[in-house]
C-alpha cells in the first residue's frame, strides 16, 4: 500500500446539510422552512436535543474544519491534504 510521508490525516466533522444550503436553486424556500418540516424528513428532529439551531450547529462544525485546514495549509511539512464530503461545503 502506498504511503505519503508528507500528508495530513484530517479527522473533522461537518454537517453541511444542517445549514440547508445544499438544496437546489429551484427548491429555495423562506428561511426556517426546512427546520420547520425536519421532523418529516429525518429522525434528528426527534432524536437530538442540542442548544443550537441547525444553521448554528453547521456553522460551528464548519468553523472547526476551516480552522484545521488553515493550520494545515500553513504547515510547510504538509504536502497534501485530502478532504472528502458528501455535500459541497466550499465554493469551487
């Protein structure tokens, strides 16, 4: 198995779907729409009780990821960083 001695392993969470920005343009609804109907879309509405709104939660996780990427970018010993996600969280 090939290895990279100047690569970073990034273990950070993000929940980009919680800011509802991944919805297609033709499905844009007023702010708060998806939060109001979340119970009909997934179990998080019933199973999770945290003090943040969905958008605040997504922002908190995104900030951690962005901060870690910025630190890795400044580290001259790191040659490559690979980030995988199932929804777009950055502009290309």
